[in-house]
C-alpha cells in the first residue's frame, strides 16, 4: 500500500475518532465547568498559532522578518484588545498593510 494512502486513512480515522468522542460519546452529557472553561479558550490559542509564523517568518519575504507585517500585527492586536472587535482588528491590520504598500518609506 502506498504511504500516502496510509497517511490519508490514518488522518481520516483520527479525525473521525476525535469528532465521535465529543459528539457521539459525550454529546448528550453535561461537561464539567473546568473543561468548559478550558474549551472556551481554544480559538484564542489557535488563531495566534496560525498567524504568528506568517508574521515572523513570511514566505513572501523568503523567511525574513518584515517590519510592515510586524506593524500590521501590532495594530491588529491593539485594536482587537481595545475594542474587542475581530472585524476591527482585521481591518486595522489590512489598512496598515495597504498603507505600507502604497506609501513610500
């Protein structure tokens, strides 16, 4: 059997297993408060993990840190923290990236 198919089948079984654990076995039961409190922070932990490599080591610059991307990330972080708005944070980061592309520095 090809190695690719082994990986595909393994990933499918792992994905099904995780979903079945929460939806099939635990879906109709009440979860403890401590678990619900930790699950609430999952998205807050996943988003920085997805975005950080794109800011610190972007492929577009050959892996070199880009001050414009760091500034856009800082602006998005500040706007998101102060106004608690995802759309505001995305807009602020996009505005800094667009302004940096158009303004000569």
